[in-house]
């Protein structure tokens, strides 16, 4: 039995025994969308989320959004992301936090950089590669 998690056009298949990682991925994917792409500026393709809005509050807003971004990285670690992937994700959070702390310009950067969506994409691509390798190794073994 397999469970399928679908986001956009990319399904991620997980065996029944790994339903918890699929659920975690779904949860952090929803959080990343809320933070980075929940709203659209009318008549444009520009999307933004609560990260940009909360970041407007000097100091505390940026600390809150970095904390939420770190939660996504922590969940990726719990799913089983390798250390080099977690380090790359932490780098994205650091860049987003450092530049996002600059008043106004940082908020514009948040809209364009979307560290949380980027980190979920990195994790999803890793899990898809891992699943392909697993399927391939099953086919070649006797």
C-alpha cells in the first residue's frame, strides 16, 4: 500500500510505513507556503506571505520568522535529510534572516528569495531522488 502526497505537479510516493515523513513534508510544505507565497499582489504574478508581513515589525518580526524557518529545517532533519542538506537549508535561513533584517529592502528580498519554499523544494527533490534510487535498486536485485 502506498500513500501519495501531491503538491503542484510532483507527487511524492511513500510506503505505508513511512507515512509520518509524508505527513511532516505536507505540514512543512503548507507552512512554507503560508510564510512565503500565501497572498498575491493583484494583477501581478508576485506572491508574498506572512514572512514579509511579520518581518515589517522591527527586530521581533524577523526573529519570529527565522524561528519558523528553523522549525522547517528541524522537521527536514527529523524526516532524515542528510547533514549537507540541512547545512544548505540553514544557509538559506541565515541569508534570509540577515538580509531580511534590513528595513523595507529586507522585506522586498523576502518576497523574492522565499527561503522556506526553497528549503522545502530542496528536501522534496532529495526525497524524490532517494525514492527513485530505492525503486531502481529493488528492480535490479533478485
